[in-house]
C-alpha cells in the first residue's frame, strides 16, 4: 500500500472515530448507528466497514479513543462529547464486566487536575471499581 493511500486510510479512520465519539455521546451506545457515524463523517457505511469489521470493533475503537483523551488530562477533555460519553460508558460498565474492567483502568489512570471532568472521573472510579470474581462468603 502506498504512502498516500495509507495516509488517506488513517485520515478516514480518524474522521470516523471523531464522528463516532460525537454520535455515540448524542444518541447513546445502543441507538447510535454506523450509518449516522458515516454520514456525520461524510462517508458511506462501507467506509466504516473497510476500517472496522463490526459495530463492536468500531465501538471498541471509540472507547480506546475516549480512553486516550481521558488519560491526556483536563486540556484534552474539553470536547463537548467527553462528559456525555463518560456517562454512557459508566452506564454500560455497570452491565458489562469486560467494559467495567477497562473503564476502571481508564478512571484510575486519568489525571484529576482539579477540574470538574477530572472530579467526575475520580468519583466514578470510587463507585465503579473493576469487576472481579464474586467474593466467596463464609458459611
């Protein structure tokens, strides 16, 4: 693959992820569609599937992009989608043990910085510890 093609592919992926962050924050994880993401980014749904094999893979990439922003600190967390998406992931983490473990790691690694978004992340980290095996209760 040529350099120009690789660059174009990377740019397309970045635009799709940025659109995904916005659409998922606005519509919710269950209701956001890949059609909406593609349209928001200015592409067809086929462009999404050329970059990601499934909606699950796309949502995982959106989460990873979110996690990078969360870890970057207060300056990076100013995007309008950040707090709504934080709440979306927190709600889903309550039902999905794998997401809960990943989200808990992000929350633990995110710098506070004394900002409201940092305080939200730290508060969620206290109430949403990583899911683990259920403790064995003594008889």
